């Protein structure tokens, strides 16, 4: 695909193709791996409550803002900002950096998923003992070389798809595999919920204990909304840029976040009840998915088969997200530096792979290295990207749309020049111009003070 400003840009093959791809970007490890462990580590219900509040005030708003900017300019982030206001191009660049950082550790976790497909294939999911499962997982992730091999495999898969281009690579499989993942997760959730003692987990996840709320917890919830919805770094600007002018942005901006949140909640309800039923630690961190679900599979008929299928589908979901991360970086060098897509994908995929190595080693041999107090390298890179760069990108986007480009221009784009009605238009405008940026700024400042104090 050679998409630059002069040539005709690629467009989505169909409406459903775009929705699936954008939802594919949103739904990924952020929902299945990150949401449950973040909720576990940040007070359960309190975190989920905050997540919802931020979703309503900021999530939908920014989804629409990004898609609007992308479709209007038909350019990836740097070009999009530049086209409307020369001086703002660097904000797009911030997103490229965020994408680079996120993919570096995302690919490490994606590698763990591949490893667990292999585990399941070899019939390892027959044990429900927390100690044993924790031992197996710990042994794997602290090994200096094995996780790197899987990290490399994940990156090569990501690269391969991105080289294939927008239509060919992304749309084809989503139509079958995304619904399959959905059904599979619901089955696992039911098994989890019917385990003895599971109800404690449901209460933990859904009943907020407001005394648990701190600046750090609110910042984590904010970071989770951005991460999970793929916001704040221009992914949705890039995907929106492949949309044609007839598409209804309003529907998409509601549907994608709703679907994404549903999947995160289902994942939470699959994992946390099992955490309580088997006596794992809800604050167990990044390993929660990999330690608890094998225990759930051990309690299901045909558990190993379920395990294989589940991790294959999670891998697919992770890939539909990782390609969107790499796409932001690649679209930048293709559009701005006129590289060809293949070269850009290979060079940057390779660099991102290298960048991920310290994250992987930081769990084992380099565990003493800390960047952010109390966090290992992977969690630190995650923190900087998800809790700092993404909210910053979102904040700047709001300021840009609300104050620089102007709401009237945005309204015109959202409503396809007044052709579709948007009853909540003024509400959205108010959210973009005032509520979202102020909310992000407050959470951001409070959270950073809290974490570094
Ligand atoms: N939203 C993706 C997930 O939940 C991760 C992602 C973040 C993708 C930012 C693109 C941009 O897994």
C-alpha cells in the first residue's frame, strides 16, 4: 500500500470492516490481561467505578475526537495536526513515541500468550494449585532467554500483518475470530462464577470501597481507559483517516468503547472470582491472567482444549491491537518520511523488539532495576506510556479541537456537513472543550504527585 497525500488512500473495505478493525485495536491484552490485574491491584470496585466515570466523561468524547480528526484530514497523526496547524505536529509525534513504547512491552506479554498456547497444548492445565501454577509462570518469565524468543515470535507476526497493508491484513480474520473470543470468554466467565467461593470475587470487583481511592488509583483508572480504548496516541486518528465521508462517526464512537468495556468486564468476571475461589492474591500483578485461568481450565471438562482455544483467541486479539500500535509508527514514516511500508515495518519492528528486551529481563535477571518507585522495568515503561504520554496526548487533543481547530469545524465533520443529526452535539463539544481536559489535567497532576511522593 502506498498511501501518501498525493495518491488515493486506502479505505476500509466495508463499514463492518472498519468497526471490527477499530474494535480489534481496542480489544486486546488491555482488556484481558491488564484490566483484571489493574483492578486487582487498585482496590477492585473502586477502580472499576472510576473506570466507568472516566469512560463516560473522557472515553467516548476522545474516541469521537480522534476519529473526527483522522477522517477530516485523511492523514496519520503528525500530518493531521500539521495540516490544520503547523505548530502542532509534534503532538502527533508524541503519539508515535507512545506507540513505540507500548508495543515494546505489549509484545513481551504477547509472547507470554504464545508460550501459554504451547503450555496448554502439552496438557499443562490440569492443576489448580496456586503455588504450582505460580511456580510454572514465575519460572518462565524470569528465564533470561525463553521469553525473548516468544517476544520475537510475537513481533514477527505483528510485522508480517502490517506489511500486508490495511485491508488485506486486518479485516479478513476479525469477522470470525472476534465473535469467537467473545463467546469463549463468556463460557469461561460462567465456569469461574460457579466455582465455590467465587462470589467474593464478584463483590470485590463490583462493589466499590471508596476509601481505597487515592490519586494513584484514579490515575491508574485514567491510564486504563486510554490504554484499553487505544486513545491518546493517534491510533484512532490513523484508523479514522481510512474512513470515507459517508460513515457515521457518532455510532462508531459509542459502539467501540461499549464493546471494549463489555469485554474488559467479562475478563474481570472470569479472572477475579477464580482468584478468590482458588486463594490466589488479587494484587498478584501482571501474572494474574496466566496464573488463574489455567486453574479455571483445570476445573472444566476438556479444559486443555479450552485452554488452547482461549489463548489462541487472546493471541489474535493481541495481534489486532499490536498491529494498530505498529501502524501508528509505520504510517508516520511512510507518510512523513516517504519510506516504503515494508522497510518501515521491518526497521521499526526490529527497534521496538530491542526496546522490549529490558522489560522482559527486568522481571528476572534485572529485577533490581527500578525506574518508577516500586515498579519493575516493564511496569515502568507501561506507566510512562499509559499514565503519562497517553493522557497528555488526550489532553492536547482536546485543547486542539476545542480551542485551536474549533468546535464548529469539528461539528461539521462529525455530522457529515449537517447531513446526520447529532442531538448531543453541544454536550460533546462541552466535554471536549472543558470537562475532559480539566478532568485529565487534575487526575494527571494529582496522580503524579501521589506516585512520586
Ligand atoms: N487497546 C489495546 C488493548 O487494549 C492496546 C492499545 C493501546 C492499542 C494503544 C493501540 C493503542 O490491548
